C-alpha cells in the first residue's frame, strides 16, 4: 500500500519491456475504485478512452516511447474509503502506425440515437 493525503500529487509510470524497440505505449484508461474487484459501480475516472477526466491529471513527457508517465492529485475517495485501487488500460502499438489507437488520442464514443 501507498499512503497519501488528500490533494497529494501522485506519480505513476508504466514501462514496456520488449526486444522490439519500435513499440509505443499509450495510456487509454485509468479508473479508481474503493473495491479491487469492481471497477464498474463506484468509480472515478482519471482518463477514459484517452480523454482526460480529472483536472489534475497531467501526462509527463519522456524521450522514450516505451514509457508512459503521468501524475494526478489524490481525490476525495481518500477520506471516504480505507483504500482506493487504480486500474489502468494501456495500449501497445508499432511506432509511426498513425491509424493505430496510440496515435488517435482522445476518442469520444457516442451512443447512437435509437429514436423512432
């Protein structure tokens, strides 16, 4: 466990370990929950589908394409629950594969209208 105070800045890093030097790592979604087995009911989105949802979320630039870093401030879940769990979905793509998910950035997925 990592103990934090409300509004304390947290730093995270994900690294890709591969012999292929032409792979890009992209943070698609990060969700927090007080329940380690349920990331659907009571959740807090930091980033979803590449779209930043938390105003304190900050990507941190790195010269390496196989590393993703970001920071955010501890939020109100900290005082309401004894523990908060973070689940992140990352995408791996070939470098310079511009149609791939890694190069699309924020993707707003709208539901279709099922009118008459």
